[in-house]
């Protein structure tokens, strides 16, 4: 009986959040090494099915870096980097598209359906919803440096996504965009752009004016001391995040995640979160409990 009462108390704690976020769009980016752990990914997708069931409208944007690296190794393709950024040639793009759309996206859809939910993959083989342009680096003399088929999202088919959410279907979107230069053509692999998953998720959140962007990764959140996991910040403002980046406390792979959150907030997303996907049911704990488990990032008080 005590165990049953504790479960009831947890439901009561969740009730105001269920009411608050009913019919609200939440973009969830999943990626990182935690996706390699079947149990962790299943827990995340179970959380997403729960969210949709109680009235929230989750949208999944995913990457697949580890699986792409393995596929390239099997194909005998060596990764090429330009100023620390991965170069995407045509052969690499074919592998990226196959892994993201044919393997990871299909696997996520199947898992959601097995958990009792409904999901639809949105990409070049089904219904494309991300469109973009090729991006370049700038050299020391101001010249353009080519990264191959790498791009950024400039347009999101928001109505397509919203219609699926209204119908109780979870949109699942890989980080691939159709190049605007080929937008009038039938979608083909050669017309695609490889987009960073964090920035793709931010673009979706921005153009949907979502309630939340949640970035799931393989760390517990943002640490104020890079060597001390116990220094995780429960909440940070935009200016505090900028300061952490400038001081080098936030660095490497955490920078695009934080920048995605800051970009989303600047476009009207109300709150963003960086949480550990390895923690069981971290999505539910972050959204439907009083304390949360990761780091939330919000606008500075003067900006609200």
C-alpha cells in the first residue's frame, strides 16, 4: 500500500505540469553515445509516448554520429576534417543518408510503435520537412572554405509537423535537409545536406515557436567545473551561458548544444533543457517533476 501511495503522489506532482503543457509543442533532440544503449533509447522513447498520451506534442529530431562512423569504417572511407569540421563528400553523404533515414529513423519508428505510440518519419524518402543551404567556413584571408554537402536549415514545413502532432502522431526527423537549390526537383540523395543535429533541432523549435527544446546527450547537464560532475547547474540564464563559453568552461561538443538552446530562446521558445539520456526516464523527470534532473536554460530576467 505504501508503494501505491508513493506512485499516486508522483502522479499528483505531475498533474500541474500535465495541465500546463497540454497541446504544447516540445522538440526533443536525441543523439550522442547514449543512443547506442538499447535500454536507454527505449526509456527515452517510452517517455515520448507517455508525453503524447497525456496531451503534449513531442517532435523528435535525431542524429547518428556513432552509427555513421561505423558505416564509413565498413566502407573503407576515412573521415576528412577541414578546420576541425567534418567534410561531407558525395560518398559520405550516401552513407549518412542511408544510416539516418533507412536505419536509425526506421528503428525509432518501430520502437515507438512497439511501445504503443504512433510515429512518422519525415525525410527525403517520405515527406521532407527540412530545407536549407550549403554552408562554408571563412579562411584567414576571408575566402570561402568548402565543407562539401554540409548545410544549415533555412525553412521548416511547420504545417506538416503540426498536422501530425494534432493527429496524435510523433514526427521523427533525421538531421538531413533538402538543398534549396534543388527544392523544385524530386528529392534525391545528391540533393541533400548533412546538418548538425543540434542546429537542426533548434531550427525546428524556432520555426514552430515550440514551448520547449530538450537536448538529450550523454552528460548530466552543464557543469560549472569541467572536472566535477557534482557542479552541474540546475538552471542558467542566456548571459551566464555566454560567460561560460567565453571562459572555456563550456567547450567542444557542448558548445553547439548550448548555442542551439540560446538560438531557440532568442526566437521565442520559452525554455530549453540539456539532460542526460542515459538516466532512466530523464525526460519525464525533467518536465513533470518539481526539481528536474538536467540543466534548464532560460532568458535573462530583463528579457522576459
